[in-house]
C-alpha cells in the first residue's frame, strides 16, 4: 500500500536523453499503465523506479520516501519481468521463497505466504517442479507469485504478457486485473500494446520520445486525446488524421466551424456513417478502395475526393459495397477532434497541456 | 547419412574396428608386458598372452618402486600426481570462475583490457615461459614442493574464457530479479551463478584434471627430490636405467597404473561431462 511520486525524473545515456523529465503521481492502489511505441522511454522509466537504472536527475518517492539512492531490494517493490526471469535451477517453491529468505523472514511466515500465493494463482500443485517443466502461462503465474509473496508496496510489470500467445495473453490480462483489484497494490505496468493498456489501466500514461503525452483514464484518453500522437496511437484501426483543407474540399464547404488554430482534424473510424444520420452532419464524397471484413464489422479503406486523402472506416456488418464505388460518408461535427499540427495539441480544450 | 546399405554398414564398422585396434593394441601390449617376468619382453619374441607374474610385478612397483633408477614407490608418485592434478583443476576453476564473474558482471576501469590480458596469456603456455617461471619459482624457494608444482599452472585463460561465454548467455533479468530479491553480488554468485554453472564446472574439472595429471615437463624441472616425483615424469625415470636394459615389466605396470585415474575420472564423470558440453540449463 503506497503512493509513488515521480518528480522531474530524467535519464540520459551520455549525451542522449532517454527520459526527459517526467512528473507522475500514482495514488494508493492504482494500476497505472505506461504505454508508448518502442524507444519512448517507458521501460527505462520503470527500471528507474525499480532501481535497476541510475537516475540522472529528479526524485522518486515510494510511500513518501525518496528512494533514488536505495538498492532495488530496499525499495519495497516487486518486479515481473518480460521473460519471467525465474531461477532455472530452483523449484517453484524455492523461487517464491528466495526473496523472503534473503530478508530473513520467519519460516512459518514464508510458508504461509507461499501457500497463499499458490492458492491465489492456482500454482499449488506445481510448487515442487522446476521452471523448465512449466508452460509459458504457468511460468508467468510463478513470476507473479514471486512478486505477490513479497507483499510489496508496489508491483512493477515490464511487458509481462508479450511472451505469451494471443489467447493466453487475453486470459492473463484479465487475471492480472482481477488480482490487482483484489490485492489493491499500487502498480506500474509497461506495455506497447494499446489494447492491453486500455483494458488494464485505472489511468493511462501515454509516452513518446521520453515525454508524457497524456495522462488520464482509458476513456478520457480515447475520447479526448490531448495530442496528435495520442490520437494516432490509441485505438485500432487508428484515428484518421486529416488536414482541414482536405475535409473542406471533400465536403464542398468553404469554412467549417472549428476552434481557432485548428488545421488538423481527427476522426475515429467508427464515427463515420454510411447512411445520413438524424443529426446535422458533414457529408464527404469518397471512393472505395478496399473492403476488409473482419468478422462482426468491416474496415473500409476509402479515398476522399478532391484531395486524395486515404481514410479508414469501420462499419458494422458487411455492407453491400463494391470496390471503386463512389460513396458518401457522414460525420457529425461533435465527433471531430480538432488539433493544431504545429503544437500537436488539441485546440478545443483551454490549457489542457500534458504534464 | 541415413542410407541403409549393408555394404556401407560393413565398411563403416570395419573402419571403426581398425581405429579401435590401432588405439587399443599398444595399451594391450603394455598390460601383457606387465604380467611377465623380467627379460621375457626383450627376448625377441613379444608375448601376446598374459603371463603369471602380474601380482608380483604390481606389488613390487606399487610398494618398493625401482631403486636402481632412483624412483620412489609408485603409490608416492600417484599421490603426488593426484595432489597436483586435483589442486590444479580446483584452483583453475575457482580462479577462472571469479575472474569471469568480475569481467562479466562488474564495471571497472580497463575491464576490457583486463579481459584481453587474460586472453592473451593463452599464447603463453608453460613451455614458452619456462625459464623465467623456473627462475621465479626457484627464487621463491618453491623447488621440490607442492606449491612449486601447482602455482605456475594454476591460472587458466581458457577456463576464464569459457565461463565468461557461459555467463554472457545468462539473461540479465536473472541478475536483476536477484537484486530485487535482495541478493548482493556474492549471494547472487553463490545462489544463482554457481548452481547454473554446475555442469560446466564438471566438464572443466575432467579436462583440467587430465591436464594436470599428464604434466611432464614442469614436474621434471622443479623436482629433484624423489619424494615430489609425479607419476608421468616418474615413468621416464623408471625407463632410464644407466647400464642395463630397462625393466620393462615393471615400467609397463607403472604405465598401466598411471593410466587408471584419468580413465576412472572420465568414466564416472562422463555423463556430467557430456551434459556440460552440449546443454546449458536454462
């Protein structure tokens, strides 16, 4: 049970900055997901919190205590690694016990915690096996068990699901979420998978180039992306980002009613409609290039007339449209996210600067 | 390679059998010679069947040695060889484990230079540096002593290099997990690295024990007191008799005895040895 505070946290490798000043406060019991493309500094940030990377400048406070100079073991954290990092020569039980033994925990206490973790994660029957006799999912559980038995102030997850196959990943994602709800341990979770980030997070931290682009709940980030980067990164298929001029050209309107300074507009693929909606909307003339049925919905790749801009629509079912057909797509003004290309920020929220 | 032709099978077996015969025949001859009486072996006709003097020959050479050649009883020489081989093997493994650990897991100035200096010593086996080494050992007063036999041979660049390569294959996350688990450098070494290197250590022990056991030139140089003779150089002394035919039956008995420990080591550690060379436990 603890809060984590990062204050102006910076890290550079020689002259190359990797993390360029991060401020973040994690509330007690909160699950924060750090998400971003590879090389955005999210793993470096997590490893700094863990104490595995040195800090160039700034402060890290765990439970109100500045831990920048502390050894990883003194920080009261537990970490789950991408490749599990189980000790291959020890049984599952020894793996779970190792950290506790090193801290001189009493035997009965160790046994109690191992039993509890075994029950929670359903790895009780495997306690006497070696890691190589376990499947990927089981190893993942053991890795989490090793974190749980520590009963730490915070869990740190470094892309823990990326070595699992797609089906298992979804299953483990749900389990991690349930587990975190149940234990109410403050957690930092790093992933590059935006779907994983959306589903797990209490709050999301979207990072790019060593800086935070936006902090907010998954719905906030999805519904009101603060920057062009976030708009393009969160959501699949990605949001369509169009210059205002292209929109004007395709709709036939000279001017659109958009906030001052707007020169880019973002529209989610599922906010386009093929039929004319009841509310007032903008009609865009376009040509169909490709229809991709993906099951319950279809992705329609079209090109806007008078400007040649490709956009992706996501429409329910399987529309009866042939390729190269000329269609009209509709979008409500309220579904358009206005951005300024130069600053990269939204233009309709005053002072909604990312921290 | 998976063809099934009887002729090829026959041919391959024939080649293998010829190979085995070439290797085994001298050993067999030594064994036979060690069971005959004196003179029998140099009488012109080499016997191919065991003679009646086996127990007698072996007990003579084991307990009394060959005083005419100034050689002590074989058991003394075997003991010396054993001490030397085990100490060299154990010492080499300990030193190279620790130096490989330092080179791989610690950042210190001139780390790479240190590695290369160790590596370059591969080019300097005992034979190359024998005169300066002898001078140093003599000045330290270590002639005719176990230290003198062991110390100059105890550092191993090969083993350091092997352990370094093995440590490099261990994922960094394992070290990081251990740090989070509160294991300091020595604890990590003892609890994680050593157990993981077990098979490598066993394989190296076999190789290094044999290396120590067959040392010939160095013991020949630094020992003049027969109490410190080792078996492999001792055989040379046995065979070199001044004015008579060497007592081949006794020499051969000594040869057979000298072969035993390496053979036993290989037989009993074979499983670990092979495992250590082919698989890394991860």
